[in-house]
């Protein structure tokens, strides 16, 4: 089979398409024929060797994929060959034609969801769900500001917030992105490439501020975020690429908080809750991943460059 391998940490050029043996599932494992693999920003940090989790070399990147169960190992009861699934992590890596996964790492992919869309489920939707339900403990009467709402996590957060009944403000940096965020259900969308957009947001709240901010780039926005919060507001830090200085007084006078998490730190109970919620949303149509671009597996390096570029309008996936 063909798979992307990383033999040394570095730039996108270290992603090499190679021929490797097709793995066989052991006890408690399944073999998934991968049709599409999702590309996430954290994949690029891991490839560069700068992420908190540093895999042993060589390795195949990717946690998110969608495909069909090809074979199962002993004691596997949850799935059978032919089942459509999405993956939430794998054993051998998702950027490949086949991947081994534990039985608990594969989940039902409803028929109405394409493989390309399924490759955009776990990290984007799992992150957004965990941020809103578990970390922010959001309520329908509240207002949420989703920074970078046209990206994978951002568009997922807009859809989940809409299903929860929140009032949704979103930001995007291009007209295409703004149109996408409006289409996905945001009540108001602001152009974060224009100076003064924070004042527009505060004005839209009548000066009250927003209850929840989902922050994808804390090293750029966090200091300004704190000034946008309402009383008891909270910023949920989802993404960050460096250091930033803040004034804690902005938190103190609002009795507010800034909270961070990683999806890898969730408890088994939280993960079960996330998958139950996501599968229900995928079945009933309230959740529908937006795919911006599908690229062949051989163009993984291009995907790693483009996933970090501004102006996102959905998810980038690799077709295996």
C-alpha cells in the first residue's frame, strides 16, 4: 500500500509517499481502507517536531480519516467488514491507503456523510464540541464569538452553537470565508482583517460583551479578547502559535477566565459524550462538515502548507 512517511522532523518536504506493507489487524484492532484523511494544523506541528507529542520516527501522520472496515482482529464486536467509519486517532497513521485502528477508535459514519466530510469529523468537531459543552459549559441564552469561523474547527463550532441555540458571532478574513460563516448559521460575521473589528463586535452586543470566545490564534488575539468579554465571560483557547502579553485586570474586572485544553487530554467519559453527540448531529443533519479542498495523498506537503495559510473556507482532506 501507499503511505506518507516522515523519517526526520522538518518542513513539509519531509512528507514522502512510499510503498509499505499493508498491516494486519491484531486482537482488538481493525483495518480501515482509508478513502480520505483530514489535515489538521497540529499535524504540521508534529511533523516539524515542535508539538507536545513527538512520535517515534519514522511515522505516518494523521488521526482523522474516513473509510470502510476491511478486516477485523479477534474479539472485535463493535464493527464488521464493510462498515463505513470515521477514525478518532489510529495506530499506524491516517495518511495512507490502509490504517490500523483500535476498535474504540472507529465510529459510525452515517450514509449521508461523504468520506471527504468524514475525514473532517474528529479533531474539528471533537474540539468544538469539547470547547462548548465541557469547557465553556455553554447555554442557549449566551452569545459566542468564534474566531476563524471559516476554518475546520470554526465552522464546526458555528454548526454546534447553532444546534445549541446560542447567538453566534463569527470572524473571517476573506469574503469567501465571511459568506461561508453566514451560510453555516452565524448571526453576524466580522472581517478580522480590518482594523477596528473588535469595536464592531462590542457595538453589536450593545456594549455588554460576549459570554464565550473560541480562540484559534491566542498569540494574536488573546489580549483583545479579554476586553470583549461580558461579566463571567470565558475565553476557550483552542489554538496558539507563540507568546503574548495580557493584562490580568481585564479578567479581574469581568470575573472572567481564559481556559486552555488539548483534545488529547479528554477523559474516556468526555470522549464517549463527544462521539454520541457528533454521531447524532451527523445523522439528523445539524452537523455537516465543510470540505474546502480534496488533494491526492501524494500532495500531502502542499496540504501542510495550505492548512496554515489565512483565508480558510472549510477543511482540507487527502484522498487515498
